[in-house]
C-alpha cells in the first residue's frame, strides 16, 4: 500500500469537466494560502484524519468531502478564481 493517498477529484465549471489529482497535503497547502490571502473560513477544509487514513471507506468519504470543498471554493469565486486556486485546478491547461 502506498504511504500516501492521491485523490482524483472531478471538477465542473459551466459545461467543462476534468479531473485533478492531489494529495491531502496539497489541499492543506492550498487552504492555508486561501485562508491567509482571501480570508476563507479555516474550517471549510475537511479535517486531517490519522487512524485508518487509507481505509477504502475513509478514502471515498474524504474524496467526496474534497470535491465539495473545491465546488464551494468555485462558488465563492464565481468570476475570477485566485491564482493559487486556478493553478491547483489546472485552469491553465483548459483555457480556450
């Protein structure tokens, strides 16, 4: 088993959908930047769990929570996402 979990998250913006792959620590780093730069609620990110962190049910639950987290961020920034969020979501790969 891998020492860390990579979450594959489905992102939807308008008619566009794609997936991003990140570790929980990437989400945590993103969240810390958004909390300090954009005053995002610090409790918005699902908490880090230690016990059973690689169990299938916990991984699936956290994946859903992280999808909700990203969709919530996109709703908070409907016109222009902060640069750190745009980079995290790979917007630069999908700009037409």
